[in-house]
DNA sequence: CGAACTGTTGAGAGGCTTCAAGCCTAGTGG
DNA sequence: CCACTAGGCTTGAAGCCTCTCAACAGTTCG
């Protein structure tokens, strides 16, 4: 279900704002722009699928995607959500393994594809970029390790509280403290690693305890300190 | 409880067998040997502790260590076990963060400390090494992601079966199929992310089901296919 | 030998999952 | 414009898995 609609406007495909590229010089940025291919993808589109070979990585300039693995009997485990400014697929690309996750659009998105050779060229010729890449990988590795400890030791309640706060940090809230990403209960469950019904029950508990307010998929934070304590972070 | 006993013999501190250094030339290996500091550490020694700043990374030439994080109320979550030929501490070092894990010796070990500047020098001047580093990090990141899916979706029984097989792959078995690493029940539990009692009960179940044989801390594999099926891998 | 640690077993409690049924909401087609 | 349908959401009940607590046996080591 790959859905390309139109070639996005230049403003939508500007890569200069990406922290990821902060160590590239003008020539290199030029090459990047020359080699990139940008497209708009509608909600539901799959950018790449678990088990396939990648030809490059993607810069997300707009929209929201979920990155997930398919576990036992097809249950999806969401690894993370990505938004404009994020980079995806470089991990499997660099280790030259098959993709170990699937990336699916959940809010119409614009993505720029950068071919593998271009990335390799930058890494090989720009030590600062290469060093930056290493640092990014190391940081992600720490986050993954942190998450392992969390998920192994915390209860579902604690993990849900943590996930809500994590989403708040990544996607921010509006002036009324309403979380700026709308997920289904199932997606929340797949992130926490639990059953949909459990998420529903816990969310209503949080609501009764005046920690959050619910209106459909909109979540409004009422008492962040208590949530933070509950998540034990 | 840092325990240095004696300067180990040259054979014990030979780094040329490390896959990690396979892309270094003779000059670079020479520098490595010049800059390294090797020591023997007794069981129980802590190489580095969570939250401290690292001055370099370590090559393990002999022995076994556990790498763990301290979670809620002091419960340790074992991230992995390392043995001769493995490298530790480079993740936090490269991201220039404080150590996020603790490394403790569980079988007398010889470790060589390589200062940070030496690593940085190699990375900066040897693209092949730097690229190799990136690939290692990417692979570890995939493993971490895999583990997250596992731990989030599998039951304790499945995870224990998986951990046993994982240990078998890392530490091998002798001619009688006896696992060549002896862990306490608590360490197994801290790896699986469960209570010690649960591990004990499940191990006896495995024993009753003729999947393994137990003699103290020695574990002998009897039926690996069934274990594998049980771990759903 | 005693202390400290490790391993084992039982009982009870509680968290979480699963199954089942029904409600709500949004989108579709007549 | 409205009924209909599908998918998401909610709630209840039952039961299992796992944890915790507690008591005790076995082991190791000074």
C-alpha cells in the first residue's frame, strides 16, 4: 500500500533543519539534495517492511510514523514514534542487515529517501559526521538498554505512565496540556507491551485519579508530577 | 572493591585475537599495546560503576563479567554477560555520557584498559575501523530492539528458555552438553527479569519435562529443539 | 562451627490476560 | 439524509501466571 501523491514543495523537503546533518558542509548538503527523492505518503502507507532490504534511509520532514516489530502471533511491538526532523532506517542500512522493523505512516507524512552510497560517502569523507553518527547510535543504544530495564521490572501501570510522559516529551502538548499525538488504545497497548483492555482500564483509573482527562483519543495532562512519580523516573 | 593482583603475562593480554581490532594495521596495533594497561581482577571486583565517568574502554582477554543496570529499589537487570574476546564500556565512552551500567567480575578476569584518546585516534584515522565500529553499534541496537519485543511479549517461561539458549550460544557447552557458565538462580532471574523463586520453579519444571538436567549451578541440555520451540524463536 | 549466602517449597494475593458482550463513532452507500 | 456497518472503545467475569512473604535446607567460607 505504497501511496505517493505528489512531489512535495521545496519547503516541505528542506533538510537543512535536521540536526542529523549539522556537521555537513555546503557541498555535502548540495549532494544530499541532489541525491534525495521526496514523496508524500498518506496515512496507512508502509515505508518499509520487516525483512526487506533497504536501499537507503529516510528523513521525515512532516507527519508521524510508527516503527514496530512483529512479535509472537502477529502482535506488534511499537519501538518508537517518529516525527518531522527524525531519521529512520539507518540502523539496518548501516549494519547491512534486512530491516528488522516496519515503518507505517499514522499521520500523512513527507519523507526524503537518501541512497545508501550517499550516506556511505558522507561517513567516509567527513570524520565529524561519522563521529556524530557514532554518538547518535550510542545514545540510542543506551535508551534501548534503559527501556529493557523498565519493561522488565515495571508494572503495566508504571509503564503506561512512563509512555504517556515519553510521548509528551517527543510530541509536546498544546496550550491546554493536550498531547499532540492521537493514538488508538491498541497502539498505546502495543507500545506499553500489554493488552488493549488493560490500557483502557488503566487510563480510566488515571482519569478517576485526576491525573489526565480523556476525550476520545485526546489526552490532557492534569497532574504531571504524580504521573512522573508513578512512572518512577 | 577494585582488586588488582598482578600484571598478567603477555599471552594473557594479547589483543590481536580481538575481532574488534581486525581493521587496524600493525602501527595501530602497536600504539594500542603501548597505551594499554592490563590487570587481573578477582571475582566480585567492579570494573566500573553506573553513574561514573569512564576514561577508556576495556578488552576482556579472560574471565566472565556481568553488565547490569540498577532498576527500581536496587534490583539489578542484567543486560549481558561478557567473556574473553569481548569489549566493554565503549558505548558510554563514545557518547560521552556517564556509565549507565555496572560491570562486575563473576569469574576471575584479565582486562586491558585502552584510554579514550587512543580510541578516538583510531576512529579518526582509520575509516575502516570507524565503519566497523558503526556496524557493531547497529547490530547491538538491533539485538536490543529484539530483546525489547521479547521481554514485552513473552511469558517468563518463554524468556527463561530463551535466556538458556542464548547463554548456550555465547558460552557454549562441553561434550556432555553442560553449559559452560555457572550462574546463580538470582543472576538468571535478573537476566530474565523475574523473581528468583520463579526461575527455580521453572527450572524444576524444565527438569521434570526432561528438557534439562540440573546439578547445582551446572545446567545440562537434554532437548534443545523443544526448548527452542518453547522460547518461540 | 557459625554466619552468610544460596536454593527450595508452600501459601496466598493480586495483577494482568482472555473471552465475551455490548456501546459508540465515523464513514459509506442507498 | 439516514440507516448500516466496521472498527474502535468499554466493561464484566473468570482464571492463570507471577510475585511476595515466609520458613527452612543446603552450601561455602572464614
